[in-house]
C-alpha cells in the first residue's frame, strides 16, 4: 500500500520550495528533509523581505531571525529566536530538535550555538533591505507613520510516504520591531504544531495576536477530534477572530494552513492570503484565500495577472 504524501506552505514565496519538497517526497525522502529544503529555498532568496537573506531588519537596522522545527513522530521541537548572521535558521532549529535540553536558543546564545556547530555564517542584511529600512525611517519621521509593516512567515507542513509529518517555520519577524521582539513563529502551539497520528498546522501574521490563541495547536486538536483540515481551520480561526475582536477590540492579520496524515489540507485567513500546496493526488499549485461568509474560507486558483504583478512588486527598485 502506497502512503499518501504532500506539502503545504504559506505565501506565494514558498511555491518553488513546495515543488522541490514534493519531488523529494515522491522519491521517498523523509518529511524532515523535505520541510528543511522547502524553507531553505525561501530563506535563500533575497527578494523575499520577511524571511532569511534579504529579510527586513529591526528598528536599529539589525536583522534578527526566528525559526522552528517539529517532528510529528517524536514531538521533538527545536527553535531559535533573534538569531543573527546565519544562512539558514531552519537548519539550526532542526538540529536543536535533537537536543533533550537547551533545544530553544535565543539571541546571542542561538548565534553562538550556530557558530560552534559549524553552520554557515552570512551577513543576511542585503543592500536592498537596508535601503527599504532607511526609506521607512524617513517615512516614519516625515509622515508620523506606524513603523510596523510586514510579517509574512514561511510556515510549511510535510507528510512523507512512511506516514511521518514535520512542520517548520522561518521569519525575520515584524519589520522595524524593537530589538529582541519575538513573534509566534518559533513558539510551539502558536506558530506551529504537528502530530503524525493526526496532522499539522502553521501560522503567519501578527505574532502578538496569534499568540493569544494558540491556533496551530487548536487546529491539530480539532483534526484529532475528527474534523477535516478545512473544517478545523475555519472553526479555529474564525471563532478566535470573533473572540479577539469582541474582547480585545480588534484582530490583527492571521492566516493558517493545515494538513492531516492523509494529505488532505485546509486554510483559513482574515486577510488576503496566498499559499502553495500539492500531494500525491494534486500537482503543486498556488491559491489565493480570503475570509468568506459564515465562518468559511473562499479559495481560488491564482491568476497569471496576479503572479506577474507580484513578481514586479517584489523586484521594484527602491527609491
């Protein structure tokens, strides 16, 4: 019997990584290697300004990155927060997941660990990202603008032919964040969660609000009670959106993806959100999702017009 396999990840930026991950999974490679490959693909691309190389810095111009990895068979978790000048934070997080103690490292401790373990060092702040930072500083000063803009985490879930599931996240966090700020991305239950006996979920959006709901864990819990991934996403995300709006006054942007151990997937969001997904039954494709009516999600295939505009936008000259 051939087991189902698949991969899903947040945002258009993850699509090339999803394609690469699915090729590995089709060849019976491990879910952990597939999710690491997928996320490294995003971390390495300089035009994605919310993850890895080319990511946007904090208020002091320092690029601090967060990442996490979880193994659905063993429930092992490794994570880093506010790590600097390391080429692939996801790889550091994946290695840390094998440590019984000290598996979540932050700041200087995370950076020092990556150096001692021989991970490739790299200045991750590109000239382009630095120009964007300088432009934002001017805009804040001249127009009294809110400095916080952009918080698109890459979150990915993989299922291999052996039935193993893994999840990974990577982000440079909120643009212009205060030094040391950490969002939901490296936090178990909020930014990610996976259990190979059930499925996995991952989040992207405003970490400060995502942390209030632990939505990734909630989606996995609901799938464990028998809900399909789409139903679990809709229930968890929209009920929490309503609760947060009522009790906190507003809900920031958040979008979640899920996949169960059969390769079935789901998505829910309170903003316009793109994602990439494929499995043993479906070719990898990019979709766009929006909040629909009555706690449902409207999901449509992406158009070439949208893709062309996206490519133009992310590579536009910085004035």
